């Protein structure tokens, strides 16, 4: 069962990152405009068959399976961490 504290942690995490903006540029460059801090730059890369996305922000990223993608939304698999709730990462298009 999920505890009330775990639910609160997920809600706080989602609220904290909901205002961040990831700018994926065609040349593989990435800019993260973090609402709670300084902008970060990095890179992004799709694997050969387009099923995984690697995001590198200050460290070597690990490939994440793309669960779904459309013109307005990208959903990546959760980053599995022992002892933590794991949930998909959802990116929505901002004009």
C-alpha cells in the first residue's frame, strides 16, 4: 500500500517540476528552464529505432523507453529507484 507521505511526496515533486520547460532543439541540444533555479543546458538523443530517448543534463543520461508520443505529449518510462514510488515522466508541448 502507498502511504499518505508517499502520496504527498509525489504531489510536491509534480508541483515543483510542473513549471519547468524543456526545449528540445532539432540539433540535439537541450535547454531546461527550471522555475526553481538557473537554466541548464545539455543534449538529447533518440536511439536508431526511435523507441528510447536519452536526456543528458550535466551527467551522462540513461536511455528511457518512450511509452507514448504524439504532437503534444511525450511519456517516458519511470526512472526506477529502490524504495521509491516510480511514475512515468510526462512532457507536454508548450507554444
